[in-house]
C-alpha cells in the first residue's frame, strides 16, 4: 500500500499548529488524495496519471498551508503576527506587545507556570532587597550622616568606651572635628499613679541633638548650662512617649516629672520622625533624654572610668584619615602624661554611624542576597527551559514566518518583547509579594536590627524590582532567542525534527536542569548547615539549667534606695514574699543572668602578686548574687562553699570564682583562700575566695565560657537586679502571682522583661534560627522549582520520543529497558548537576561561616544528605513521565509514522 | 475578495451545509457528491475543500469526528450542528429570494 501521508507530508511539510493537530490534518488530506486516486484509477486512468491528478492541488504549498492554517480552529491557529513596517519602531513594538499578550493567553499553562516561578524568584529578591535598602543603603536620618562617627580606642567591638576626663582632653586637643559629644545609657522609672514604668533613655551631652542635626518639635534644646552637675534634671521626650503619657498635651513643656524618685522638668518633645538609632544599639529605642551632667570632680568622671561613648562630626574639609591620625596623636600624648590610667596600648578608631549600627548584620544580609539571587537564577533556568520547549513547538511557525519574509532580527525582537512582558508581569507579582511580606519581617526577626522596621516598598525598591525583572528577561530569554535565530528553515519545514531524540533544544533544556540542580544544592547545603548549627547550639551545655526558671528585672532607684542597706533589706523582703508562692523552690537575685546582655567585667588584683600595669590586670565578669542563686540556676559547686545568709555586709568579704578564672589565675589549683581586690587596685577590701563553681556561657551559647566571679549582694550591692525563681511548674504560669507579690512589698519598684529563662536561651539562638528559617524557605522554593523543571523536561522528552519508545517496545524492549532509557538520561543530567552543585556549595558556604557553629562550612555529611534529598526528589519528579513512557502502545505510536 | 469569489464562497458553504443536512459525510464524499450532482460544473479539490470545512467547523456550523472501524483507515466525518441547521435555513431563504430576483430582472430560468 502506498504511504499517502508521507506523500502529502513531502509536498506540504508541517502546518503551524500543534503537532497532534498537524498530524490530523495531514491524515485527513492523505485520505482524500488516496480515495481520489482510487476513484481515478477505477475510472480508467493509469496509476501515474491518477497520482499526478490527485496530488496536483497540493502543488501550491504555501497557499495550501496558509489557507488551511487560517481556516483551522482558532485555539489551534497561531494569532496572525503583525506586519513589519520600516520606520514605525514604536508602533511595531506596540503591535508586537499585543501579539505577545495574545500568544501568552493562548497557552495559559505555560504562562501560569512561568509567571509563578518569576513571581517567586523576583518576590523573594525584592523582599530581601527592601531590607538591604532600609538597613544598609538608605542614609541615616541625620544631617550629613556620612561624617558622623563613634570615637574611641580600637576594641573588639569597634570604638571602645571613654572616661569623662579623657573625653574633655579629646575635645580640647583634637582638630579634625566640627563638634564632639558624649552619650551613655540611662533608664528612667516613671512613678505616676498605678504601676511604675521603666523607660529606656539616654544621657547625652548638651550638643547631642545639634550634632545630629535634629531640632525639638516643641520646647527648647539642651544648653551647656543644663549639662552640669547642678542643672541636668531636665528631659526631652520622644514623640511617642509624649503621646502615650501626656496625651500629646503641648502644656507638658515646663511641667515637672518624677523620674527615679527625683524631680525633673520636661523641656522639649522631639519630632515624630526622629529615629533613636544610637540608643537602640545599646538596649532598646530611647524615649527620654537627659544631659550627662558631669564635671571632673565626680568619682566616676576619672580617666579609667570608661563607661561613656564619644561621638563626633568630622569637619567637611578634613579627611577621615587625617582626623584619625590627629586624635591618635592626642591619645598617645595622654598615655604619656597619665601612664597609670590607660591599659594595654591601642590605636584610635573612628567608626561611621552607619557601620556601627548595621555592620554586624551586613554578612547575614549578604548571605541572604546571595541566596535569593540563586532562587532567581533557578527560576530563570526553569523559565528558559519552558521557553525552549515552547520554541520547539513554535519552530514551524517561526520558520514559516521567516520563509514568508520576516527577518530573523524581527523574529528575535518579537521574542524579546514576549520575554519582557513575561518578566514585567512576574516582576509586578513579585512586587506584590514583597509589599505583603516586608511588613512581616520585623516581627519575624529575632533581634532588633537597626532600621529594619523602616523597610518598605519605596522608589528604590521599585527601581530594583524593575531592573531585576529586565535583567531576568535577558537571562532567561537568552538561550531561547539564540535558538530562534538559528532555526533551520529547510529542516523545520520539510523534515520532522520533533521526532528525533537528540535535538539541540533537548540538550539545552538538560543543561538548564543541571544548572537548576546545582543551584538548589548550594541553597539546600546552606540551609542544612544552618539547621545543624542551631541543633548543635541547643545541645551545648550552657553551664546552668534554664528549664523551670522564671526571670524578671527589678530596679531600685531614687532617694529611697541610695543606701545599700535599703536595697538589701527590700531585696530580702521581695525574696521572702516570692518564696511563699506555691510551687516555688528557690528564689534569688543577680546583677545579670546568663544570655541577657552585656557582661561587665572588673579587674582583679591578687594579694601578694604586684602588677606592673594595674590597668592590664585580668578582668573577669562580675555577678552580684544572693545565696540561693546557684540553686536556682543549678550552677554546680566544684570546691569550697557557696554564699550563705551568714555572708553579710559586716562579715568577712568573700568571692566565688568560676572554674576558668580559677584555672587561669591560679594554675596550681590553690585559688581557694586567696585574697583579691575588685576594681580599684589600691583601695577597697581584700575579698577572700571561698568557692569555685562551674563555668557558665554568659554571652552566647556559641562563645566559650569567659572568666567569671560572683560577689554576694550584701557586700557588693547592685540596684538593677534580675529576680530568678525556680518552680516545680511551668514558670510562665507564675508571672501574674510573682508580679503581685513584688508589688505587695515594693510598690515603687518597676518589674520588666518578665520571661522564662528558657526563652532567653532560645532567643540567643534567634539570629541563627532566623537565617536558618529564611534559608529553609529559599531551599524549599529551590527544591520545588527544580522538581518542576526536571518534571517538565522529562515529560516533554517522553512526549517527544513516543515513537522511538514505541519502536523499541515493538522491537522487544521490556518495561525495564524503557524505564532505564527514560530515567537514565534524566538522572545523568541530575547527577552532573549534583556534582557541579557540591563543588559550587563547597566554594560558597564559607560565606556562611560566621553563622555556623560546630559544623565546618564543607560538612561532608550535610552535603551527602542534600545530594540524597535532591536525587530522591529528581527521581520522584520523573515518576509520572516514566510511567507514561512504559504505557506507550507500540501500535498506536507507530501508526503515526 | 472579489465579488465573484465571495459569491462562490457563499454558495460553496450552502452546498456543504445542504449535503450534510442529509447525513454525516467525510470530506472526499462531499467533494465527490458536489461534483456529481452539479454535473461537474462545481468542483472542489483537496486544497480548496478543507479550508472551507475547517472554517465551518470553527464557526460551529458543522462538527467533525474521527471514526475508526476495523479494517478501514480512520476517517473524519462531519455532521450539521443545530447552529448549522439554522444558518442553512436562512441561507436557503436568501438564495431563493436572490434567484427569484435574478429571474425577474435578468430573465434567468431555473435549471
């Protein structure tokens, strides 16, 4: 029997419609020609003449194709491409855009998938960028902020603290600054009617607001007269405090206010736009400001009393370097003049405000930007792959258009317009995602990241989103466009490239799948390393037992508590009251508890061991505690004894040291019984070491234990205390009762920061957990996109190779052979991607090193798990197409040939 | 499109719809019937018939389906849809009026 379909196909090539429709049309035309031929033969014509007459109508190939394609049902017909009119570029672009939109609407599956990927990729990028923009890029809200600096000796954390007298010398002797000022932390307890409230505040030199370029919205700024020992009882309020406590009453200016039991006067309210960034860096955003009010006669104004921070504005005509050199010379001179007052020599440093405030979050944000960049690249690879598949189906259409006179440039331009529209739509959707997600970020962030709450979608973010979208269009459109420019006319119109198993489009799509896999490996490896780090951290023995302990801060301020005895007596009363609560086992106070803030240290001077430079003496952290503290926190006693009620202000001064302190200062193990002075080497009592307790991770779980020592609250009385309560039950169930108990005996003592100690522990891993959560999210998106990408490529290749698979099945290939054929080629691609990904991950996870704990950046087991997970997902993604391949019916597959 | 071609196309559609009114037919059968019944005056060949059929199908006037029977190659049969029947009725009426007018004016006589 004659193969009429082939005869028709030879004359016509393919129709610019879907492959299956194309096959149907050729089938129907072949039927017609065959029957016509049969009739002609039976009417007496010889075979050759009949052939010629039957096929004659198909001679005008282009017209036949055009007529039929135009007449065919619209969902199968390609929209008519706009004509080219030279010199009408803009009009052409508009026409191209309309055409592109019609084409995209015609394949909703493709369009939805591509848009979803682009929206996810661009959405996470826009979101993270809006954070970077707010935190790092947007200038600080002060006048000429780039010239504002922290001034101090170079320490582990940037510029160190300074003593008041030293600061005065810096101010008077340096030349590079327009102005310099001082700041220190402060908190004020407002005791109005009802519960006392502690408000975060700052003590600042009188020029502070002028230095920043900020003016009060109401009232007057501080004057030098305010900044004196006699005059400093004046305060400036934040807009929010003024609204909250004074109902935004302008008459509040000039009104007296009782703070810490002392009389102050309100002199000003700041504008609502003022951002108290420097105080946020200390503790929490300040709401109240008072002058420093020191003079050199005060005992805490000494050169070595380094508890103040110096700030300055560098002159606009002087360079940073010159200013540093100048102030460094001043400090070197001071060291020569007062050798006993300064510790180990150090150089001066100027830290720009922006760096001081956000320097610590920069690496994490860089990691995030990198991670979302990878997500976007994966999205690009997938969209490119989708476009290539679509291109293969459109090749006939494109070839036909080329044959009909469209230039290649014109066709590529059409494709570029399509890509741009796709990317722009994806970008708009991504922007919507960011607009929704950005306000959620500050609530998810574990620690106060300066300026994070200012993150929002603004002009900068819009510009970024637009630029990212366009760049994305170029990246994902590159391969398909190159491919389109190379469409082989003859092969496409005559031959049947779609049926061959190895066409270049497939190869390119496989490459893209490999890229997907490689990028996903990197993201998952990052997420895996973070998960492992957080796990390791939570396994760390902190040196105390946080479970079942409630903590709450109390402060004894004001005239009633100027004497230590008053504080001690009130503390005892509070502890006794708390003891009465049901379920309470032990109660204590501490000047600071683990994982709750800065561990202040005091130098120790050992009796009989004279020090060449007292300022360089060892500086263990000091914690003032009541006797039951070690029972509450379950810090183990290693030797000697713990504090008892017998250790009073009148009894022999005693001290307990941590193991590390004991080992560092008394390596021969004879710490107990030694005497030391804390702080001042020349004055004060010698304290006897009576016990050694276990080390505690005070700063953070990730840091090794520091040198620690403990003093009894009766002998070294602190007035800012944390109450810790060990209970048999859930500590948070005790909160209301504990507050009530404290108020019943001390109505003037504010209670703050009430939290189970376990919360402090989990909060301390918060920053890492935050990075982990985000990387998990990005990893999950990457995994999903990769799975979709693999599925798409394999499914398409199975559809493409239906005939080949049919032939193989007909020739006796078993199901196993076919599974191997399909799976094998897919998994090779995945495996290559995995290897490339592991190499890439090994090179890039080191940027995560700062956030890792107990895991090397190239942790082999993490990489293996990631590879196994990705491989499994790859196999799953191929399951459906493979099953479909084994169901190919040889006869129906072959009949189409 | 020239007047003549428009006329021709209009009449071709009328012919196809009318033939499908009787029963389902495949493409070649339609071409053959038109050829036979017009005594060779009107002929459709493969390149002119199918665009017409596809267009009619696209407009929902006819609908095609593949019929596969054992021993015979599958064929595509077309049948008249309800919409097609309506259009056929209207076309018949307007063509009748048209011919009546032509007869009166130009002295045509029905064949």
